[in-house]
């Protein structure tokens, strides 16, 4: 693909705000300043936002009206963080089952937009976020990037999601990325020639940062080291996967820069980041309330590990209160030497996505399957898993809601081959239930290749 050599700066970002109906430019200065407030001040504002959200949910969201009624509670009964334990943990299964009951009575007034995620379970979840939640999401990302000097409108570069067609994205997505200042290298399909072209761009033109999947960036760093190549990027931000310490070292040695990891959970409203102290991930307290709970849903002491449960304080169209995204970690409230008043998440137990290798040697990032629309738009697919034991072949295991017609199954396979290549051999297996681990989960991608 050809990379554009210029962007529209802050004007382009304003156009993006206009087209996607967000207010990120307006909200960014607020969160850039509020991170330096004291922890007590941030905590007070945060808890007020929790109570405001609960009052809204009880008054206007059918699911919460029913739950609070069944428990004999009113919104005013939730006066302290400990009181949240009186409410059930919200799971993806509950959200799917409740459907429209999760949506506020005044749903449309919040200008909702659809989202979908499968996480690490292979079970698609469709949900909505509203205009305010979407706006703050980008403001929180820019805040994380600002620590290395980034300003909205600056050009930046990515090594992350792409499209079904190798090394291409559609016109709408290309325009969106360009207006946003992003120079994009899709990471769903990675070959040596892609790395060589991308390295030349990053050598000839400096960028303030590179935003990438850790596994893709690790491969790029390995290529740079093996080819004695250098690039003019000194700051790397990683996201969407766990970042093992060994990977961080390999990236910093091979690519010649520092790595800051970001832990985000869009459905749960979390966007947290490492500062220059590298001692936990600063939480976006202005937009989320996080609890760490045990198997019974009870809060554990600060510093103890457990399941992350989040309450998105900004999404009033479809509120998620005490939502369990499936990740683990611990919470820290002690002061960080960087001076930010934001709490931190530590001991993250995230996911690592495997690559699928095609017959012609392309390495397809596991996120390809997370964003493969037929898995979410087909009403007969309950869950899926992809397994690979040999190069150029995969076994696609699907848990159907009903037995698909041959034409429905063929439509999914045809779309898959657009991205994986016509030569990819795909074996299909339909199971009543995909086997799970002892923890009740299963991996989306299982690669047994060396």
C-alpha cells in the first residue's frame, strides 16, 4: 500500500469528530488536566458519577429497574463502594439474554453507536456506547500518548488492525485514519516485504509514536534486528494483548525505543496506561469505577489479585454496572511518583493472541478473527474457535444456535478465504458446546505451530 506523506493536523481531527459525531477535541483538555488532581478529589468526583449513573439506570433501564426491585433496593441505598456488592456482577451472558432490556428508555437521545467484541472467549457480544463515552475514549488515549509529547493532530503510525484483503483497507477506513493523522500498516497479514516497506517509511520520516499489537511489534522488532535496520521512532505504545516482560525487552532492543503498554476494555469503559515509572496502569477514573472481586463477587483488599469488574460512568445509553470483561488484576491507590492522582491497575492477567500462518508464509494476527464480521452478523453462530496444527490449514470449530443451511456455512467460508487466501484449507467442525478450561473459558485462537 502507498502511505500518504501528509495529514491535515488538528483540522483533520476536528473533521473526524464531526463525521463520527464525537467531541473528543473538546473533552481532551479536561482529562489532560484532571489527571493531576489529588486522588481524594478524583475519588470524590468518581463516586458522585457512580451515584448519578445508578439513579439513571434505576429510573430508565428496564433491566436495572427489575434487578433493584427484586433486591428490594433503591438507588439511594448505594451510598459507599462496599454497597455495590449488593448488586450482581454483570456478565456477557446476561447482556445477551436481556437484549433491549439493557437499553435506556431514552436510548436514542444519547446518540448510541453499535460495537462488538468477542474478547478471548470467541462468543460475540454486541452492545452500544453513546456519544459521550465514545468521545472520552479518544481523549483518554491522547492523554496516554501526551506523556511522550503527542498532541491531537500530530501524525502517528500504527501496526495493528487491518482488513480482510491483505495490506489493504477500504476507502472509508483509509480516509478516517488519514484525517486522524494515522499512517497505517495492517498487521493481520505480515510478510518480510511489508516490514521492509514500513521500515523505510519510519526511517525516512520521524513520528512521535507507533501504536501496535505487542505480538506484531515484536515480529517487526525481530525483523529490524535481523536486518540491521533502524527507524526514527523512539516511543511505542502497545495494546489489545498482554505484554510479557521478555517481549518488552525484545521490542526495545530490536526497535530502539521505549514501550508504554495500554490496557483497555472498551465495553467496560476502561482505558489505562503506563507512565514513565512503569509501575502499574493509571486508570481513567473520570470514566470508570473499577473493583477487584473474588469468585463470589466480593471486593478483595487493595493489592490482592482477583477479577476486574468495571462500571462505565459515561455510557448512559446502555449502562454496564459491575461488568466482568474476563480479565484479572489488582488495584493500587498509593501515590505514584509521576504525580498523577489516578489509581493504578497492576498484576494484569490478560490474553495473548496467536498468529495463524498461511501457506505462502503470511502471519495473520488473531485479531483478524475478533473483527471478522460474519461471526457476529450470522444469527446461527453462538461461539467459535480456530485451531492450527499445520501451516496453511486451520480447523474452525463452531458452536451453532441452530444447524446452518449449506449456503450459510459456505458464505462464512468464502469470506474467510478472502482474508486468509484461497489456498487456506479450512476444516469445519460443529459442536454442541466448545470445550472450556477449568476456569470456564476457552482460547479464541489455539496454535500448535512452533
